[in-house]
C-alpha cells in the first residue's frame, strides 16, 4: 500500500517522492513543489505528479529545460508524468502539505482548475493536458 508522501509504485519500481522533490528543487524556475502519485486507468501503480509553485509566469516557464532536468537527474520510471501549477499549497496546522487531497483531484481537467501538463509516452517535453488528451488517457490510448 502506498504511504502518501513517502513513496509510490510505478512501473514495478518504488519511487521516492523526496528524490523527485530534490531534482525539482534544483530547478531555478521552481519556488516550491510537492510530489505524489496518481492513478491512471489500466496501469499498475501510480504515475508521478508534481504540484509546483513557480517563480516565473507560466507563459515564460521553460518546459524544455525543466524536462531535461528530470531526464538527467532521475531514472526513467521516476520522471513525473503530470505537472500541476498552483498559486499556493493547502497545509495543515503544522505546515505539512495535504498530498492526499492533491491525489484525490488527480489529473482530471474538469475537476482540477489549476493548469495541468503531461509528458505523453514517447515525448521528451511536457504539453498542456487538454480535455481531448485526458479522454485519450482515460480510454487507454496511451501506454504509460
């Protein structure tokens, strides 16, 4: 069973959220981030998702450099599939981020009002997660 916040399983491997967060934190564009796993229908385990508070405007966010940082700093199974850009994180009284609520929202653009991005199989850069792409993912048209 996944322990929210510690690790999750993806592609038969354990993914450390701390390891992924360290790679994200090394990126100059990122002010804060949190990593968790989300379910994709028809797959085993949870795909990585990073919620980000950025230093830059989303229009100026350099997705190419950001994606390259993951490819250099992480094994392929640990590279997050989804990105979510937020203005702030919901936290507990002791300032812990509420990852369980982020997981519940998943990557459904109808439910998550924050900008969402996806790295589709075979691609090297994140692109906006449109309703059409979401429907294709839900229908199993992509092999993650």
